[in-house]
C-alpha cells in the first residue's frame, strides 16, 4: 500500500505542478490582454476626452457671436479679433476688394480705430445665426467722432462665416453716403 500512496502522492504533486504551470500561463495571457485593454482604454479615453473638449470649444454659432460682440462692447475689439478670427480670414466692406489674412485685417482695424477721436456710443440691434451652416449676422451701430472732427453714426450689418470656432469670412454691409 505504501507504493500506492507514494504513486498517488507523486501523481497529485505532478497534477498540482501542471495546474500551477497552466495557471501561470493563463495569468500571463490575462496580464497581456489586460495591458492591451488598458492601452485601448487610454487611447479611446484620450479620444473621448478630446471629443468632449472639442464640443466645449465648438459652442453654437449664436453663443460665439454674442461673446465676440460682448467683448467689442467692452472696448476689447482687438482682443475679440485675436480670439475669434482665423489666420486666413477674408474680410470685405460692401462690394470693395476683400482683405485677405489676419495680418492685413489686423492692420486695417488698427488704422480704422486710430482714426477715431472719440466714441460716443454703440450697440447691437439684432444678432441671428444659421447654426446648420455656421453663419452669423449682426446688425450694429456706433456713434463716433473721427480725428478730423466729423461725427457720424455708423450702422451696418456684418455676416460672419465660421469654421472650427473662428471667423473665416466676414462681409460688412452699410450705406457709404
């Protein structure tokens, strides 16, 4: 009987070693799979985080234009320009030749503002948006005295076309008389 017990003990020991080896192999496979899964979660998590951040950056067109004109109303015209206009923006006054690029338009805005001696008031009459096409329209006015002493109430409608949260094209419509 002692041979039988010894054989049984040896078989049990061999079976335990086999199970331990199989368990270690399974653990290695699971560990590799867990690492792969963690990488996928990190990648997708980053993607989801970026998509969520993008959706926050890409607020509706109406909200963006209201924020932009809010800054302008606070006297932060150039700050609004820097924040909301694309580097390749095209801006046009009525049917005049368009100005292309942020640098050219920045210079135009600085020159226009430099020609103003005093600002007496201004505001927005109406703001509208076409969210599907990412287009906004603003009816605004300003009462200014220019450097030459001429005082004028300027009324205009501006139409902005947006892409990726920035104005890429803007056209102003007003009476030039």
